[in-house]
């Protein structure tokens, strides 16, 4: 109770206590002890030992800390369950900070991850389960283009974090989709930094509305899993500022995350967790970040260099790191004031945390309510790629033939630290059954029997993750069930439509492969699509493909064989329900791609250098494509994708009109862009409206287009319209000049393109900038240590 008293009252009580020579707990000081005076008599001594009671007490606490205590607080308690480290009281938490009881500093608890809280569902000696909600993966969330829905997901995640006794969630993750084969792209939002930053900020704001922390990661340029601990990422200053740092900058400035996690990789020759220019010059000096920085687990090579760089907390932590820090302070190689700075950053987090505030967590969050949030978000982010002759939505009277292993073992999300120990995953079979559709039961049972039989074999048995049971399961991939043409024909005769499920998964520590069964379809999958399409089309019936995937796969070679394609992504534990919501028309699809689907892998601008050199065991990866990532490359160099960035269909249609700007199109400080959107179809729906800018080439070369703003309409009824407005400021038009270390708007005419995708532009207008504008000057930082040729339109 005393801990919560107002500061003035605490001071008055403290003064009274000191005068009376008594000890009062909770006031922030231990005031009474006894010693012998020079005559041998016992006397009372007042030893004021500061206690951490609020932010105002931090400096006094640091002043009272021993060097050992300082070196202890900046190093985590170790990885629970590994190397003899005992598990934490929150089972499944992957680390935390130590308690220092004499100073009133409690222990903190950290837990993964991007798709929801990852803790252990079981605890020793208990029968109760501690499940968390598996939300849609980040690629799915980004495809909503709806920050309100993302914030709602964050609020639900934050409630579970708080109610399960965790102080900080190690999420969200926001590295870019530089290459579609990155194994962790499912944890990341997009190939574009604007949508990445906006989605991250929304999620962080939702999480932290519960007075728990969020951690944005992995800072920075951590865009592959191959040799992730040692790979040296070489990238230009401009590409860093405009792409790989920009999403972090938006998130920091718009949501103030409690923590930033530095990445494993080296960045232009220096480990990210030991890079002063990254963690101090850019993050704190340029952007004004005020939270604390932690390492990724086991990252970095030198704990003293990490302290100097501004990496406040070393995770998961080893005693040897504390020893090295102590020795460095003693021999003068580490200024103790820098250590104090890092300690202060950590304590400023501690005083905001639930455990510090003695929050009585319930261990019973409202999982049923959160499942509804997950289902809605999953459905809103699904992308309809194709829908010939209104193959979707499925008619209620249709009897459906479900093909593909993924109908049974539907993938909720990726593996590794991004997994969530949810109570269940709804399969597509169960989702369509619940929606009232009659399925061809013999076919469903054949798939169940096929999968069950193979799962009994050692090769395909499901096992605990090699990282431990808290990291979910290791699920070997079962080969797609072969189908004979006569079998398909028999099923066709008993059904009205076919739905084929293609599923993929990936995860932490390994990148995907440009091989059959991963980026490419297997021969069995190709034959399945070919034969089912032929049989059903000859009978005048439709074929739909559902992609239960974490990132793009090759679709160009087979997309014309089917009538409709729905990217269902990996939509969390409610997967089957969410996919059924869209297939049945209960939800009109409104998702748009936040990542490009190329025609072929060689069309990806980083294909020639991913994951680095030498090929057999890369030590370095050079971002030769520079600023031309994703749609920036495709639009600038006229490389047609299979499905472009921002693409997505609806069960209705929309008309764009009256695209215009105010102020006569002359830019000074801000300018407003307007567009009218009308639902011209016969069902209600939402439309994602995208604003791209085509900037004039001056001293700086520019991509053909860049996404500068976006919005999603409300649900518009047939014939209903909405005026959409975008206010652009100078930074929205700026490019980074690495020679001058400035964000600059060059003079000239800027074309504003309003569209339904990066290639489907519905209206244009122009903005005139009469003279160059220096928007912001930043510190010189992060120059590449290797010379390389950057991709250019002038090459």
C-alpha cells in the first residue's frame, strides 16, 4: 500500500520515520541498523538504502548499486531449461532479468512471440492448461491493410501477456520480405517499409495499452536465416534509411515500444548488437528512442562492446558476461557511466511493468473472445487472387469435394519461436462442415486414413520440437496423397465443386528452398491440379485452390488451370473457420497482397545473391539490388509479376473517381489528396485504397513508384460511396541523400497515383515542388565497409 502513496506523503512519512528511529517498509529506504560505538555501547544507525519505488527513485538506486549488481542487471538470467538453468515461474518464458531484493528490484519475465504469446501449456504438478491464442501470422495481418484490426489483435495479445504474468512480449517482428525464401517471412509483414511500420505501430499500441511491453525486432537487416549468427549484411546507407530501417523508425516514433531487439547478423562489418552507430547514433540520436535495447538470444561476440554500443541487456545471459563487464570497468576499458546508462534504461522499463506493480495476474485470459478477434483478422487478411465466372463464394446447395492434405492438417502458423501453444487448430474440413456444407465424406476419410497411416511411421511421426516442447512440435511433411483419374472422376460425379488445398510451412533457423515441395509445387501437386481441373471442367464444374501458406509460392505455371485462387495464409488457430468465412461469402474478401508473387524466382531482384557468398557456406550477403526491392523493382524495370503488390479481388466491384489535390497542386508544407470510392457491385464490401508517388529523377535516382499512404474504406453497401483523403507532408515525398545525410524533396513535378494495386492505377494527379526542401538532416552512420555496384536504371 505504501508503495502506491503519492511522493509528498512518502517523504513526510520517511522524515517522521527517520526522526523516530524506526523502520517502515515500502517507503523506499531501509533505515535502521545497529552497531557498537567507541565505548562499546550499542547504538542505532540510520543507513539509507534506496529502494526502487518509481521512476524518480532510479538514480538513487543506481547510486547505491554495487558494480556486481550493475553487471548482473544488464545480463539476463539465462535460458530456462538449458545449461542447468531452472525454469521460470511462468513456464515457457524464454528469459528475464534478475531480482535484486535489497534494492526493491523484482524479476522480469519475457516470452515470445509474433503470432501470440508462446508459453508452456503445462506446469509441473498442475493439471490446469495454460493455452494462448494463436493469431494469424504477420503476412496475413499485413494483408488486411487495416491498422484498426491490427491494434485489436495487439490488445488481445497484450491481455494474455498480462494475465499470464509476463512483462514483455518479444514481438512484433518487422524485417522486410527482401526475398521470398526467407524462412521467417511469415513473422514479418511486407516487402514495403510503410505498411510494415504502420502495422507494427498498430500492434505495439494495442499490446502496450495493457501496460505490458512490446519488443520490435530484429534490428536490423535480418532478412535471412542461413548463417544468421555470422552473416555480414552489406547494404547502402540509402537502402538502409529508405527500406530496412524505415519501418523501425515509423514504429519507434508512432508507438514508442518498450524494447528493441538487436539482430544476430553483422551490419556493414559490425555485429548489430555491438554497433554503436545503429543502436545509439540512429536509434537514439536520430530517432529519439527512449526505451531499452536487448540482444537476440545468444547474439554478439563481446559483452563489453555490447554495453558500449548501447545494447542495454544481454539475453538470455551467462555469468561470464557479467564477469567480463566487471573486469572491464575495473581495468578502465568500460566507462562505468555507460554501464549506469544501460542500467537506467532497464530500470525505467522495470518500474512500468506488471510484476513491479504487483499485478495479480489471473492466469485466465478470455481466450474465447480472443479467438473471435483471430478469426476476424484472419479472414480480413485473405487475398482473392482469381475468381473466374464467380466461382466463389461457394453456393450453399453445393456438395464440396476437398482435395489436398492441408484440408486435414491445416497450418495455423510457422515454427520456432513464432509458434504458439494453442488449444486447437480448426481444420478446413471442420470449418466448412461448421458452415453447413456437405462434404464428400469418402474423400475426406480417405485423406484422414492416408495421413493417419503415414503418421504411424517413424519417418513421419510428430515429435516435440528439438528446441523443447515449449517450442511446439516437429511435424515432418507428409507427401501429397496421390490421386488416380478414375478416383477423381468418381468423386466429381458425387459433387458440385472442387476445392484443392495446397499447404506450406517454414520457420526459424532455416530458409526455404527453391525446390519442389517448397517454393515450387511437387509433381504430385501439379498432377492433382491438372487432373482435377480437367475432370471437373469437362463436367462444367468449378475448381478452387486455397493456399494455406506463409509466403509466396510459384503460381504462374498453374493459375490458368483453375477458376479461383484464395490465399488463406496461415490464419491462426481459427484457420478453418476463417477460410470458410471467405469461401462461403460470410466475409467478402478485402485483403491485398503486401508482398509480390513473382512469375518465377529468377524475377526476384535478390535471387542472384541470396543467401550470400560463398554459396556453400555464406559469410557475406551484398544487397546489390539496393533500393529496388519488391514492387519497386518490378515497376521500375518492367518485370511483370504473377500477382503484383497491393493486388486483391472482392466479391463486389469498386469505382474510383475525382482524384484530386488541394492548393492547386502546389506543395509547401502539406498537401491533401482526395478520391471518391463507390461500391458498384451487388454485395457490401471494403476496398483498400493505395497512394503511390512517382518522383522525378534529379540528383537522386528514384523508383518508378513508391507507396506513400493507404487507407481502407468502411464496409460500403451497393451504390454507397466514401470520400478518402490522404494528407502528405514533406517526408512523404522525400528520398535519402547519403552524400549529404539528408532527407530531401527535390524540386519538380510528382505524380500521385491512386490505385487498387501497384499496377492497377485508377486515377492520377500531380504535385509541384518549386524548390528543393531539406526535410531532415541526420547523423552520418552505417556506411558499407565493402564497395559494390548497386542496381541502377542507368546501368
